[in-house]
């Protein structure tokens, strides 16, 4: 299971097929593709852990991996041009809306991603506004690391939610959704 951050609640595991494993699956495939055909730029594929570790209502306890990375970022000796966080992108009813912190801080990158997606015929990238989502990109933005969030937070839709439930299983996900997000990210990577 890809999303068992909460040690206090190990008796009720959350399968995490979409919230956890979907992003990992896309990054693993990207690593395979990038290894076979090197892009003209450096690419870091970073997997954060401890996103959901904290208590509900205590955001200061969440995002352990991204907070750690943001705190120690300067010691790595290089600077990211931009980052794209992928979270919950495996939904069989994929619809990625524009996230608030991303639009506020990096509208040019949001436009770049959406324009790329639409140029490829992927209108699952909706021009609708999602709202502000507290996710791993927020500690990065606070540390001055430019990063946007691609997230399908309405999983599968507003009236039914599989997020953080035992219903977050592979049958609710789609390889096509993973393909769409991965293709957009690779198109951007190779276009740099």
C-alpha cells in the first residue's frame, strides 16, 4: 500500500491506489522513459513521504517529506527552475482543475501545463478553478521553490469521495489517466 503514513491507525489501512500509488506509478514510468531517452535538462523525480501523517486540523504536522526537502534544499547545490507535484491523478473520471496556490504563485507554469495538455487533446485538464489545496507544494512554495500541484481532488466527484477511505482501490483508477498525466509531463520535459 502506497499511502499508510499514519502509524497510529495501522489497523484500518487506506489502500491508496489513487492517493499515493498513482503518482508513484507515473514517476516510475517517467524514470524508465527518461533513462532510455535523456532530455536536454536535468530532471529530479522526488517522492515525498509523510504527507498525511498529522492530525486533522493541524497542518503543521503534515507534509513531513516536502518540509524536510524544503528545509534542506539549499545544501544540494542547485536550483530548480520549476516543479510539478502530482497527487491523486489516477481517477478513472480524471478531471484536473486549476489549483489556487499554483495559480497565485506560478500562473505561467499552470498555463504551460494546461496549454500542453490541450495541444495533445487532453481536456481532462479543466479550466475550472479547484480552490486552494494544502498539499506538498505549499512547503516548497514557502521555501521559494517554484512548484504547482496537479491534483484531481474530487475523487471520483463532489458527491462521492473515495479519498482516505477503503474505497481508494485500483478498480477506481485508470491506466489512461496515468498515461495522460505522464504524457503531459514528458512533453513539457522534452520541450525544455
